[in-house]
């Protein structure tokens, strides 16, 4: 029955039939109240002090579909939802005036990557009945970021023992495998460079709670690796000779730490003819010199 109320005036009542048979009453959308009788009011939105309202014993049913939600694994538990989509309104309405939605289902408290049900309940301020259809929460896998440092060894491999895979929320993993000659784009010393490939590398275990199932496979994306110089030493050889009227040379220097095949040249050995003391002044050159941190020890030719 609809009625019109104005300030300080009474209620005018029109007796009508069903909701579908009560069109044309001039009641604005949102002013209808459903599912009420003489004893119980099943709507929560109060009637205003002015305007025309319709109050029905019937409760039209809305299809309430919980919207799907998604997130990327972040180590945090999920709560709440992504709202509800309603269909099946009566009397030209488009807003059921829902109160607080209570979300339930396996999505509540979900943390790890996977798919979970997203359901719940709500109350229509206008008294609609709700027929619920559950949605889903998808927790997508996160990416791991590879980082590490090793000493120059003249190869392009980067073994897993030198790498750490870092996830979210402080989770880290060891990396295993001997690597592959495609891991680095260059054999040379480098700082904060992206891996060229992850061939030969495998995700290992976590010591701080990380689960591999929450992460995508290892990739080069955002990786950062460094190759530091290898230590090497060059020692001039202390040499003592007897004057023979010819120019004489210091004995060859000795080296440690250099990798066979690398292009390193050493000059500056001492030489002299007359009796006396001559100091070496060793100097190094070559395309691979930048891959080494070299200590040079000079010595005398006497």
C-alpha cells in the first residue's frame, strides 16, 4: 500500500495488489519498502517525512553476485572483498541500499597463491531478498629477483651458490646449479648488471618461511649481479750479476692469480751495463687487465 505524507498531515493509503500490479502509483525509485507486514518491518531504510512511499509485504529477489577479486602474493592475509553486483530490481530502482557487506568463504584469511571462494551476506535497506552467487579470489604468484656477486673467473657462468632469490615480505631463497656459459653477456668485471639467462640455475630452499609455490619460475627480470676483480700479484725478481761489458737484464718476474689465456703484458724490468744497482719499474697492460686487482712488488738488478 502506498501513502503520501507531508509535514503535519496524515497518511493517505492506497490498497494495491502485487508489486508487478502496482505500477503507475507515482512512487519515486528508492521510496519502495519491501518485505513488511503489520508486525515486522524488514527494511532498514526509514521513511522520509515527505513524499510518496509504497510498502509491500512481498520481497522481490535480487541476484547478488560477489565480484571476483585478485591480488599478487604479498605475504599478507586477505580480508574483505570486491563488492557485489545486483540484478533484478523492481519499480525502476537501481540501488538496494545495502548495509555493510559481510564477506565469508575460503578467501578470508587466504595468503598463499591459489584460487579461493569469495562469498558473504548483506542486508538491503529497502527489504529486497538476496540470492547470492559466490565469486572468487585469485592470489597470483609473485616474481623473484635474483642478485649476487662473484669474483672474476674469465667465464660467463654465474653459479647458483653466488645468488640469492628475493621475494616479498623479506622472503629469500637459495639458488642451486652450476649455471651456464650464457648467464652473463660478458665475462668481464661488471656492477649491477642484468643476468643474460637463468639456464642451469634452480630455485633452492628458503630459511625464513618462503614457499616456492608462491612464486613464478626464476627469470632475468630485475636481476642484478656483479663480478668483482680477481686479486693477482707480480713480483720482480731480485737479480745479481757480474759486469761483462754488455747490457744485462733482470730475471723474469713471477706472477700469481692471473688466469691462463688472459691478455696481460708486463714491462719495466731493470737492465744495465755498468756495475751498480738498477731498480725495476714494472707496468702492466692488456685488454684483460681491468679484471684484476694487481699488487706489484719491484726489485733490483745489481
